[in-house]
C-alpha cells in the first residue's frame, strides 16, 4: 500500500474538526426604538423633496415634537423657515396654522374670544389660530409682550382659558416661532418667561454653495409658491404613530450617571462668573427628556453623553443671561455653555 492510500493523517495536519466552519454569530436583537429611527429617516427623506439642507433643524424639530417641546428658529429672511415648518407638519399629519405677529396684534387675535350671538341670545366661542397642532408664530418678536404672553399657558400646559373656561389643545400641540436676528427696529425682545417655554433656540444658517446650487436647480424655475402635493410630500406618520413614538421615548433609559451629568451642566450655568442668571430647573428636565428623544431617533434605548452634548447649546444658551463684564469682553452665551460642558466630566 502506497503512502497515498493510508488513512493516517499527514505530519503536522490538523484534525478534521479544526476545518469546520465557525458557528454563525447570533443576529443582534432588534432595537425597540427602530420605529422611531424609521420615523426619523422617513421625515428627512420627505423634507428633502422640498428643502435642501437644514438637516440639523429638522432633527431639533423632531426631538421637540417627541419631547412635547417648542422651538424658536432664528434666521435671516429667505432661509426657508416657513416652508420647512409647513413641510414638516404635512409629513406628520399635523394640522398647521400660521400667525403673522405684528405690533397691533391683540391676545384675542391669538386665542379667540366669545362673541354674543343675538339670534340665540348666547355667547359663541370664535376660536383663534392657536387652536391647532402645529402653530407657526412668524416673527414673534414684532408683537408686544402682552400678546406674546397669550402663548404662555398654551405652551406650558397645552390649555387655553377664555372667559374662565379651559380648552384642551391636545398632545400634539407645538409652537415653532421665528425671529430675525439682524433687524431689531420695531421689535420687542422676548421676556425670560417666554424664552424659558422654548425647548430649543436653533439658528437657521445659510446653505452651503452646493446646497444652494441644488436649491436653485430644484426651485429656480417656479413662478409661484411651492405646492407640497405637487412635489410628492405625503404623511409618513399618523397621530397614533406619534403617540406610540412618544411612549417609546419615555422608556429610553437615563442612567443615574447621565442624570448627574445633566444636572451638573445645568447647575454649572448658575455658578459661572460670566453669567448673571443661570438655567432654570425646568431646563434640566427638558434637557433630559430631549436627550431621550435624541437617543431614540438614533435607534438606541439608552442615553449617552453625545446625546446631551448635541442638544445642550440649543437647550441652554437662550435660558442664561450674560453678566455686564462678559458682554464687555465679547463673550457669548453659547460660548460659555460650551465652556461649561467642556469642564464637566462626562460618564464613561
């Protein structure tokens, strides 16, 4: 019998079992936050049909909606703030109303009033534009504080009281206000109580050159207002979907270490020498809730420090007041908040 006929293993050969393929790795369990992550992707895809860029603004709008918060958008005219808000509300099946704030606007023009009906000898409620789900308060700083204050109860409690009777605005009620950062003549600065009602203050920046080229290519031939239906903008979620998404967000894990991290950052604004007034305790709660929503949009069921860092400037910078010395030195509230975050040790 020749060597080729023997069943003995060759010198140095490995046993047969060594050639067996490795066992297949177990597939990762699907994240319970996948529906929220899908909603995130679908909204972005639909908004891109109309608005080029502004992905960060869309992210903040989504986080605010899932956190039951409100957003203040600050940007020069012509940066698609109104178009973006209209598109966003349509994507999510939200009823949209817009108020153009002017110096002569009265609180009753916002919330409505009871009007006496002579035919029935009774008062009938004429609801104002605040009775909606997505309210765009356009150029909110052009109306006096008395009219701005008409939004305070609605933004905090999602209720409106008219002549002693309270009306519910629903869970989806959300205010997105805009203001122009460069034209201050004839404007009224928002009081601190009003600013504190906004979860985020977000800057709407100019597009990049590539984005602007794409925008002109998409809309430069139009001679009338953009028709969202014509561009194929359709709802990607129902009200039930939003309710389910909020339930998922409320179940996102916020560890004790992350709670300490958020509280330390907020308390740091009250101890910084460059700030006359720090962020309120409400800001800590809002930052925690928003961080949960941010994690869910990324498909995670737990909060990490990057979620907080991504949202902290938009959450806190408008809630603090610079000291006179800091203003003289040219410091900004955003810069001080960033400095506080840099000094605060993040959980590992």
